C-alpha cells in the first residue's frame, strides 16, 4: 500500500496531545484494528506534576520513567529521567508493534526531550516510521533536536497541531484520515 497513514500530533505542553491520541486509538480499535506502542501519562499529586509514566498500550504495564525526586544523571529541566524504564516498557512496546503480524497501527506518545535522551528510543522511532505500518505519534512542539527536525521534514508524515480550540474536533479529523487509508479488515 503506497499511501500508509503516518500522522504526527503536536501542540503546546498540557494542551491535550495524549488525550487526543487516546480518543483516536479507541475509535480505531472499535473498528477492529489492533494497536500497540507506548503512551506517556502524567503523574499528578495535589494538582502538581511530579513526573511521567511510560505505558505499554496492550499490556498496560507502566512505570515511572521521569520524576522530580529522581537523582539521575539524565535530566530534563527539574525531572530525573530513568532511561532503563523507558527502554524496558516503551521501546519494547514499539518494537512489538513494528514486528508483530497481528498489530495494524503503531503508536508513540511522545517523541519529546525526555524520550530522546535514549539512543535506543530514537533508533526505534525511525524504524517505526520507516516500517510499512500506519503510525500515530505525538511530537514535542518546540524542540529542535535532530530527530524531531528529521521527522518534521519527512514527506510521508502529516503533522497536525492540537489546540484548545480544535482539540474536541481533531480526533474526528484524524480518525477520518486514518479510516480512509487503513487497509480493510478481512
């Protein structure tokens, strides 16, 4: 199939990129497609962001990979980043999505500063984008890292921005794009 849907969702922090992605995933799964990959969830306590979980979409295995209290050499802002957790759960989920015959769509949430500290993550993202499977990713909006610049320059990925104004309609728009291009289920 020539026209494999590859969609990037970008937007400012906390605008709703992950929520938009999850709405799309749920709609596509209801149509019978199998999805695998990683989701990043915020760890909140008393309305304060303390860190982030990485989660395998299929198995629901999740663990904290970035936290204010992590005293690690890898840091983004005030968060210590545990790359071993990201690679054990997130990268493994993406690799399963790429390699499994049963998986129809790959998801990666998010290609951001913390995740890109992992060379293994960056290589796996490129493998996923180069695969012949449809893919949905969320992208850090402002970062100018080489990986994000390369993704933005690709002519095979359509990047859409989620905003406070369009975040309720964007999942429907993306679902429509995906539905038009996904191969029919047999």
